[in-house]
């Protein structure tokens, strides 16, 4: 953690109390003047920090901007996911930035956020709207020691982590629509785009691109999207602080990544199945120009969907566009 992140973390830990400049300078091993200079800098980003000669520094308010040091100060010690955080004001797609970092040899766990994306992309080549400061648009670089066939485990993990984070921060019960749409009252609020670079038997790196509609209003969306999408703000009536949600998602994702590394994917799959709006229903899955019809039965050990087709076979499906049959 750098100095700003350490200062923010100390101020947060003090809760509604204050921390003296002397204490900060002693614990962080820098001069009081250096602390003051960093506090001034944080104030220029919109952090409201009270400075009193008798009591020290108190964090009064934090702005709804994504700031790498602030996010880092919210990441728990020992987390892999989020141990390195980069924030961009605008980028084409955070998945592209993460991909470049991967090719440059950056270690797993780095998370790239952007306040806005000019060419955000969704699954099946779709466009993903990413207006400035309204949502969370980010990508996580992972280097899991696994076969490419098992990559779906990570998409499934991302969906369950999103459901838990949304529950803890927004108190909303979200559902999952296979493969990884997160829905609230039938409308999409978040999605996951998994991209990987692999050899036949081994993943070199994998990027989980996650988009969450946090503080968008219906007017931020074109009319056709408005019918099928929602936001956490539209559902709760409240503006959420995006950094809190981001920290919760990274924490939950890290927990699931650990379960995967410990070969405990079955417990994630169980959680996914309990939140899945699709299982047990008759569905059509469009894969390119092929349409599969049948009953969505369960997930297999790699996270693929098992579909009992109308001909009675069990098909293993890893991607496609699913619609529920009436
Ligand atoms: C989907 O549901 O189709 C997946 C949407 C994924 C969107 C995110 S936003 C951050 C990352 N960068 C992108 O260009 N896409 C993903």
C-alpha cells in the first residue's frame, strides 16, 4: 500500500474519531509535513478531511470517485484480487488494458477500473454502455493453474460473488440468468465477460470483465435497453458509493477464487444453482446459427450447463444466448 492508501486506511479505522498527525507520522515513518501534503492532495480529489490542531485528522466524507489508493485501502490484507489496482478516467475497454498488462507480464490479481469506456463490450460481440461515474466497469487479471475447459468455473464464481456483494451493499436479492447475467426483478443489472489466452491444456491468463449498472437512471439508457436493464439506484432509490461496492465485489471474488484454488468449486456451483433463475426450466440456447432446446438441468464440475435436450441427450453447453420457453 502506498502512503495515500495507508493514510486513508488509518483514517477509516478511526471511525468517527481522529488520528493525530504525530501518530500517523510515527506509524507510517514519514514526517508530519509529508502527511499534511498528502492530506491536501486527497482533499483536492474531494475527500473531506477535518484537520484540528488538538485532535488531528478526521475523515468526514469520501467522494464518489474511483481512486486507486482509496480502493487499495479497502482491500483486505492477504487478498490476491485487488492487490494491485489501476484506475483510468476513460479507456476503450478495461479488458483491453488488462490484456496488455497480462502480455507485459503483470502478476495476477491486478484490477483495472475505468470511470468510463468508449468501446465497452459485452458477450456475443455486443456493445456495453459505460457512462462516466455511473457504474463499475472493471477487469480482473488472473493466471489460474487450470485447463481451458474449466475456465467457466471463474465466470460462475464471478456471478456468485456479484450476487453476494449486491446483497451486502445494496440489500437486494439478485438472480443469475445463465451463463452470467445478474438480474433484479427480471432486469439485467450486471454482466461478466470472460476472455482467455490459453494453450490446449493450460490457461496462460484469463480476464474477468465485470460491468455493474450502479447509479444509472433509466434516462441514461436508450429505450430498447431500458426495457431489459436496470440499476442498483433504480431498484433501491439510493445513490450507492461505488468504491464500497467495488471493494465488496473484489473481496467476494477473492473468496471464490480461493475456493477454486482449493478445489472447492462444488460449493460455488451449489450457491450459483440456488440463485439461478434458469435451472429446471425449458430453454432455448442459441449458439451461432444452432438452436438447442431442452431443460436446463445443472452445472457440471467445470461450470458448464447440462441441458437435457428434447431428444433425451445431456448436452454440455459453455456459452450462448438463452431464452426461457413460455
Ligand atoms: C455481458 O453481460 O455481456 C458482459 C458485460 C461485461 C462488461 C464489462 S465492463 C468492464 C469490461 N470491459 C469491457 O469492455 N467489458 C467488460
